[in-house]
C-alpha cells in the first residue's frame, strides 16, 4: 500500500489525492459489480481450461462469435485454425468478449457450448 501511495504522491498533487482518489478507492463497491468480477474469474478459468487444452483459442473465438449471432453450437469442433491466427491477440479478444457478457450470458455460453457438447 505504501508503494501505491508513494507513486500517487509523486504523480498527483495532494488535493486530487485527498478529494478524488482516496474517497473513491475507499468507497464500497456495488454488490452486482463484485458478483460479476467473481463470476468472470471463475468462468474464464473454466472456459480457457477446456478450450485451450482441448482445442485452440481461435475455436473459442469462433464459438463466442456464433453465440453473439445466436447461431447453434457446432457439435464437431475441429482443431484446425488459420495459421495466420495471432494467438496472443485472439486470447485478448476472447477475454474482452467474455468480459462484456453478463454472468448469466457467460453461464448460458458455458451451458450451450461446453456442457451440452461433452
């Protein structure tokens, strides 16, 4: 905590720290936001564990896009992907797309694309 304080003191003036930063950081966070964060951490671990060990990040990306376009999940997931697929970029996109889903949507995605296909 002292490292963070020292960083802020060097970068910002005391008025900004005392009137804006500290009150905001100490305020209780909304319960729905905390629920979403907990859900995201658990859901992303499950989704990435299954897709990245059994398939490839590009297949997860395709399934997420299909979910958004309300397409039915493909029963056969072929582990073929474009060789030009930038894996790190796709992983970042996958996480971003999953993050904008609500906890209910992520649960629905898991039910449709993972549990029903096992």
